[in-house]
C-alpha cells in the first residue's frame, strides 16, 4: 500500500519516517539520547525509538492517534 500524502505530512510534523503497517499510517522516530538504566548504558532501539500512528479517520476528520515513547524518571 502506498504512503498517502496525509501520512507523509504526519511524519514531517513529527520529524520521523512514515510507513504503512496493516493499513495503518505509522511514523518511527529515533532520538539521539544516551540513557543509563539501573547503572548500565542502554543501547537498545527500544529506548531510543518513538512510534506514532493514526487510523480510522471519520467523515469529520477525527482519527484514532496512538503514540509510544520511553520516558526516564529518576527518583532521589
């Protein structure tokens, strides 16, 4: 399935790369962060990657928008 202009615009706004997965516009974005978790440097893409999607656009332009991101909070 080709990437729609709306999906490309969504990716441009988020600063990521668009793709279509199961018919859903998905945008992936990698963050240039160096994170330490439990005293160990984390190199996993799961720490650096943010993902967003939208689907089910209705006649009024409303859509189901989802996002996933790792947020590190340090308690002292």
